[in-house]
């Protein structure tokens, strides 16, 4: 239990730092090329956060099936809210040249009266 808390805290700290860092770096990057790539969105439940917060997994409902998706986090990823294992979140992402799914924006979804 403590290990999960530490991983969640690590991800939250990393994502917060990445968000603050990316705001300054966006002007130096090439936004036209990033926007030209196909951005997709998905919502699901965070099932795991990897050590150091460099990646996380999301369980996504597709019709009546559930399947896992793994996202990597980089310096341009922005995060809204507290995202940890068990959290429902929406992710805007795009594949990179290596076929990994790079999270561009991660947003905690509120759990209102369910």
C-alpha cells in the first residue's frame, strides 16, 4: 500500500514539474508540427504508474471490452488534477516515431454521484 502511495506521489510530482516545465518550452518547440500529427483522446481508469512517473497505464472501455493502454510522459505533457492509480482520467495523445503513445495532456475526471 505504501509503495502505491509513493508511486502515485512520484507521478504527481513528476507530472506537476513536467507541466510547469512545458509551459516555458512550448514557445521553443515547433507547435505547427506537433499539431499536424494526429492527436487522439481516450478516457479510462489509471491502473498503474511506473516508477519515476515516466509512464502510466489506463484501462479503456471499447464497446463491451476493456483493454489496457500504456502512455509515456515527456517534458511537454500537461496534467490537470491529481492523477494516480484508481483515478479516472482523460488523455490526449499521439504516437511517436517508435510507436509509443505519448501523453500530451492528462486530466483527472471528477467522480460526481456515481
